[in-house]
C-alpha cells in the first residue's frame, strides 16, 4: 500500500491557473510553466480537474471524450510533457475521473439517441407517461429530461447535458476500466473520482416524499462492489486515489478508504462545509455554526481513525467559496485568519489538499452582477431564488457567499502585470474584486506571507511524525470557539490550539511549560509559564517535551 501519510495534494483548476496562448483560458503549457513554483511550495501531487473534450456546460465535468485532451487546454503531447516534467521534480499527476455521467455529446449518448440499444443500456432511460420520479437535480429542477426522439426520459443528477451512466451494465464498467488503463499507461500517479458514491442506482425508481431523491442513490446498494471491481481489475490499489462522496456517512467512508477494503486511499466528505447552510440548503444562508464545525472535525477525525479510514483534509476546491472569506476575516485579519485555517487542515490526521490560490489567501470574487457569473449552478439558482420571491440584491448577496465561481477566478500571480499575470487578454472569468495586494509575486520570498506559512505546514508534515502518522485526539475546550486537539506518536505529543473567532481572546493551560513551538500565526507568543493567551484567529502548534 502506498504510504501517503506525509503527502500533500495541490488542486489545479486548469481553466483559471495560467494562460500561455492568450485566449484568456488557462492551459497545460501554463501548468508546466508553473511547476517550479509548485515545487517551491513543496506539494507532492497535482490533481487536475477535467481536461478532456467537453461542451463546457459544467466546465469539463460534462465529458465528451475520456481519453483525449480538450484542444483549448493543449495537446496529448503537452500532457505527456507535463507528466514527465512533474515526475522529474518528484510530483505526481492525479486525473479527475467523471464516471457517474457523461456529456450528452459523448459518442455513447449520441449512439443511444440514434437508437443503438447497446449504448442506450449505457445510460438510465425510462419509458413513462410522466416524469419517472420527483427527484431533483443538484443544479435545481427535475433530474429527468424527456427525449421526444426516443419517447424516453433520461436521468441526470446534475445538468440536463450530463447523462447518468448505468453501472449495472458490465459492458459499461469494462469501458470505464479501459479509460483508467489508458491514463495509467500515460504515467499518471493517481485518480480523483467525481461523485463516485452516486453510481449505484436503486432497483426500483420511486418518488421521494421526504427529500430530493438523494437517499435512494447516495452510497447505493452496489457502490462498494463496483468500486472493488474497478480497483482490482485496473490494478490501482497501490496508486493514490480519492473519492468525492456527496452526502455520505462515516461508516461508508470507512468502507471506501480502509486499506483492508481495497477500494480507495481516502474520501472527500462535505459535512464540515455545510455549517453555513440554513437547513442544509446551499443557497439559504446562516452564520457559520462553529460548535458544529468542532463536533464534525472531532467525530470524523476520531471515528475514521477508529475504522482505519482516511479523510482528505480540505477547505477549498473549485465548488467551494474561498475559506478566508467564508470562515476567516478577509478585511481586518486576512493573513492571520488564512494562516489559522491552513494550520487546522494541515495538522489533522489525513491527507491535506490545497486548492490553487488558497496558499496565498485568495478571497471570494465579490461579483455584483449576474452577468459576472459563469457557473451553471449559480445561474440556475439565480432564477430559482428569484422565482421564490427573493430580490435581485438578496440573490446576488447569496451568490457572493456560496457561488462556485468564488473559487474559479483567475490565479493571482503578479499584480504588476495585466490580469495579475494570468493572461495578457481578458480572462474567461473576471479577476476577483478583492484581489488587490494578494499575489504570488509579493509572497513567494516573504517569510511572513501566507505562502510561506503553507510552505512551513507542508514541510512540517514531512519532518514531524506526530503530524503525519500520529493518532488524533480532540480535547475538551470550555470555550465554544477554542478548538484543541493533539497528535500522539510514540512518546511524542503535538498540541494544536486554535481560536476560531475574531472578537475574543481566550486562555489555554498547556500541560507543561516545557514545550517547543512548531508553527504559530502571530509574531509573538503571549504566555505566562504554561498559560497561553490566544488572540483572534490565533493558532499555536507546540510539541510537548
Ligand atoms: O461535485 C458534486 C457536488 O457534490 C457539488 O457539485 C455540489 O453538489 C454542488 O457544488 C452543489 O453544492 C462534482 C464536481 O466537483 C462538480 O464541479 C461537478 O459540477 C459535479 O460533480 C458534477 O460532475
Ligand atoms: Ca490558453
């Protein structure tokens, strides 16, 4: 089994990372040109979100050809160069496998539309007088689309042009294994599996009178056997793999990631990123529930450990708002809170992920007009929320908090250049409105920068066995906003004490006054013997002697 305990993964959204042919869109040569930067940061793997031919209705998660490169991003030769150059730097490439659905422009779906029975059985078609079930798409509205030319409905848990695949069909499963084999042969180091826990649909498709239908297809009856078969038949159990698990449970994530199960190396779960959803609804806001956050980190940290599962540790990705704007303070305590949030993720048990721009503290987009947005989910919900009676300003306020475009604004390389050095022409999505003063150029050689703090966190995971291999134990903290956990390995203990809030100074009594500070996000430490004071967003990591 691959030892990934001291590894860190960097997620690249190629469309927004670096443009080199001045079409305003990021590309593979752009990623190649930034490998030295990524090496300096110290990451071990690069997860690329989909780079395959796609109509881009969902920015590439609508795949039209799984074994080719979208010409907008470059050529297969560019990809092979990226793999080789990354490997020469000790960096592995992870590709995104979108196996729950294909684009309706995929040749399989086109053949199905043309009446080819073999390919119709690659998808989920239903003949029905009315919509087969009342299930909702995750992007809003019905999860079924009627196809007049076939007089059938097809299932799409996401956009109407993302048709769900029928994993019951062994021929389809063989096709997907060949895709894995193709990229393995290209030298990729691992795979991220998109919403892989939705692939096992129920025998009977019934209406859901308690919800949007997700309870019928999430962590479905055959999901583990499908995964075991895919991993075994493609021989990827010794590669780094991660499954994106939508609305999942700890028990399933233990089964998905316990090495004895021979499924995946680790899982993404999202419960900790719904603490500011009112009634679990993304586009209805509430203040972040920090007590719930603490409980979730403890529960997922300790119970996954108990079951020998592995959490992918993350705040940010291409679907999530920027964490410093979401849970930190991007006005008064920008760097301090960005460093605190990074410290939390990088000292817990699991494999940390850094999303492009998180390492320099990039903020949300703060767009002010629906025309600024690109994301299909945001545009769908703009209409849905207006129909619910919300005003335009209310809806734009909600999108400013939770739109996926918050994380998709161009990477901010160098403010002295046009478009922050991302491109020489207007990018496909506008630079964020709170980008000023936040760029790689001003941070990469500044020891006090957010970048340098992330560099230290990554290095700490490689030098500090308590962090890479230690067990995790959450300690009681009477203050709601104080999160305390320790990592134990052999006779060594590392303590992580964090003040999650902006307006309080909290005190904590260390078990001894013999400690060594491993990393800290303030310049000075306010302590009397073993009593430390934690100012707003203060995060202190100490090794107990
Ligand atoms: O995301 C699935 C997913 O759970 C999120 O899209 C979430 O449902 C959505 O953001 C609402 O909160 C994966 C990809 O990460 C996402 O970019 C794709 O749009 C989606 O699957 C479909 O492939
Ligand atoms: Ca380009």
